[in-house]
């Protein structure tokens, strides 16, 4: 996470609130938004899915 980016911090805070409320779907949505917001589209690589093929 980019600690200097206010958008990253905002999405991370919303993600944590959703996790604490037990809404893991919403928490995942906020993580996707954080990773994809315009300032970081190129800079954050996709994570491996970890699924067996």
C-alpha cells in the first residue's frame, strides 16, 4: 500500500471497517478499488491467484 496516497489510505480504512463488520465481500471490493485507482494502475502488479490448474 502507498502510505502517502490519500486514496490508498481511504480505501484501506474502508476495507478494514468492512472486515471488522464481517462483510468480506465489501472488504474485497475496497481492496480492488485501492489497487486499481488511476494513480497506481501501472505500479501495482497483479498477485498470483494460488489456484491449482
